[in-house]
C-alpha cells in the first residue's frame, strides 16, 4: 500500500456534505466462525486493496488474513481486535470496520457499532441465526442501524434458503427481502438468481479461492435450458417470495424493519460484488449525529470526531498507541489542532493514518463517515470527542458493560512492578479490561474484571509480549454484581461470599459468589442499598 493517500483536486475542494454523500461506513457482525474475516478479505480483494485473499489459519495453502494480526488471532482463528479499511469502489468511498466475533469481546463490538451507519449480518448457511449474531443484532436494533444480511458458505451443505428467511422473520422480527436467490441447494452451489433483473449469475471456482471468482450471466431462458431443474426451483421460490410481499422496500430497510438478503460464498469470493453494489445503492450515507444533549451536529459544521477504539502494539517496533476516531462533521486535514472536549486542551493531529491490520497509509484529509487512526494519542481514551471551532461539542460517551468474571492480578517479577502497573493502565484505557481495587488486597493485587474469560487471555498475552511483565491470575468466584448506593455501607458488604471493589471511574461495586448469597445478605440487612448495574456512559 502507498504511504500517502493521494486525493484529487476535486476531493480537496469538495464540501464535507458532498463528500459524506459518497461515503458508506459499515461493520460486519456475526457469530464466531461464520466467515467474517474471510468476508473482509474478499471485500478488500474486490476493491483491489489486496491482490490475493487470505484464509483464517492460512488454510488450503493460502496466506493468513491481513485483518487478524494479533498472534492470538492467528493461533485461534478468531477476530479479537478491530480492523478499519477504507477503499474506493465505483466512485464511492467505503469504510469497513471489522469487529471481534467472539462473545467475550462484546464491549469492543458495541463500540465499533457506535461508529457505523449500517451493518452486514453474516450467517452461516448451515447454522443460521446463532447466539452472538442475535446479541449483536439487538445492539443494531437498539441503535436503529439498518442491516443487510449475507448468507455465507452456500458452497457447503446447509439448510433450505426459505427456512433461513423464515428464521429471520420468526426469531428476530426482521422481514427478509432477498435480492439474490441461490440456484442449487447448499453444498451444490451453481450461482444465484438476481431477483432485480431475473438473470442467472454463475461463477467459476478459482485455485484455493484466493482470487475473484469469474462470473457468467445468462438470461432466464438460457438458464432454464442449461441449468434445468435447479433454475426452475429457484424461480418458483422467488415467485413465492414476491407473493409473500418480500420484495425490496427501501423505506422499510431505512427504518431497520427489513433486511436485503444476499447469498454467496466468501471463501470462493462469489456474491461479494453483489454485496458491495447493494451497499452503494441502499446503505445510508453519513448524516448529522446528535451530541450528548441530543442536538444534531450538521455535516458542514467545523471538524468533530469521537474515539471509539484505542489500540497499542500494532507496530511492535515502535510500541505506538493508536486512537481510532470516526469523523462526524467538517473536513479533517492532517496537522490541524483540535480541542479535546473532556480537558479543553489542544490536540495536534500530525500523525494520522488509515489502518488495515498492520498495514498503514497516511491520511491527509478525511470527511464525515471516515475513520482515522491518530498515532501516539496518549491523551485520548475511548469515548473522547475532538472538535474545532465554536460552539464546543461533545458526543455521548461509551458504556461500560457489567463484568461477569473476576481475577486478581499479580506480577511474577517484582523487579518489573512499574511495567506491570503501566501495562494494566494502558489496557484499561484501551477498554480491553476493567480494573478494580480492593481495600483489603492492596495496590499490588488489583482485581481485573471482564465480560468474557478470553479477555484475561488477551491481557496475559499482551502483558508478556508488549510490556515484558508476565503476570499470574487468580480467578475469583464472583458471579453477581451490584452498585453500592451508599458507600457508608461498605463494611456490611464484606463477608465470606462477597466484597466491595472500586472502579477507576469512582463507581463502587459489590460482588457476590451467587444470587443466593446476595439475597441472604439482603434479608439479614434490609437497609442495604444495592442497585442493578446499568451500562451508563461515562
């Protein structure tokens, strides 16, 4: 990739609102192993960002995927970090944010979804809607994010296409609007019926699926003659969809009530072009974003952006810290001096980059919808706002999820206690882990809190590899968390099955081994003021 993005004179002179109209910013959501990283690579391949698509684990002789750069991602074949990729496609600018697929990293995924205007929901043809997919879809519904559905792995045995569409309607109340329909059952994939023009689009498999699958188009009459029964079946099912009222309704999609559905195979690089075309035609362009008071920040107002992700260790040679920020208004120009909304201090944007895995491009200009990586941004944290001009603006912060797993962290090398503290502080600022302190355990034994246990694995691996500070984790038995309404009741909450922990943001939490222990203590001490933890923004 080139070291500097070259923009035309037209780009330089364009108004932010005009440039925003060209943008499509979306995320891919799925259950683990549905093919999300493979789809990300296939999209990059179609946009000619890369010349050959990789595979998770480097399967079938193919190289590993670019977006999964962390060693644990390559070893386990899962996405843990978030990838941000920008590319041009048919005179539009696509911003793709890949997200962690594993349920243990739901917080990170939620943050990424705050920065997009649309989502692609990826389904495994054999498994349909899986638990993590449903959980992430609920986040999209809560935020009013329109969803495009891509049914993946149709080249492998799976379920009936009509059954998968019924599942969308019955389980999550999302009306399916198929734009393409598979010709051939799952595992015997011949191509798709393009329901928009009635054509058959077939494909040729390439060596290892590493390059774009060549397509061939036929009219309905040609397909009926050459493909035979499978084409007949596809057309009959397509007619049934039309009779059921499941044709494309742009307004229902914009209201997030219905979803365009596409079928394909990311590993074969087929169906991906259809997805890109649908994104351009139907996905919403960036629009005015409400600030924390609910007032919309118009696209042509001065520059503003919010940080949704902080990551260190992407460049091991430099140990730099990158803050990923979504541009909300105005024009970003590298080197501009913005104001940090939280501290009202100036922040220089001299080092701004676009990143895909460990590959980097320098960003000279950016517009609403774009994502910029601000390097060496030690002053920025997740949820922070940057802006220029007046009046001041501040976008809503990010929620802290209720932790479900707890462990005491201790350094195994007392001589590196400084690195131990600095490393944990860094990971907390990134949102990798929550850090709690206990009056009884002391500063040398902080308590780590996580939504999922795999977050502990990430902390352990990164502490050793990036900060050279190996640590030992002692799992704690707590499973129930409550807010302490009256700090004066701390002493009453220290029992053999509970204790009190303080979070860095000033929140006091009571943790219990189980629900029975908590209720028993409440019966003994009815004056206790315990409240459910709500994911409030900071």
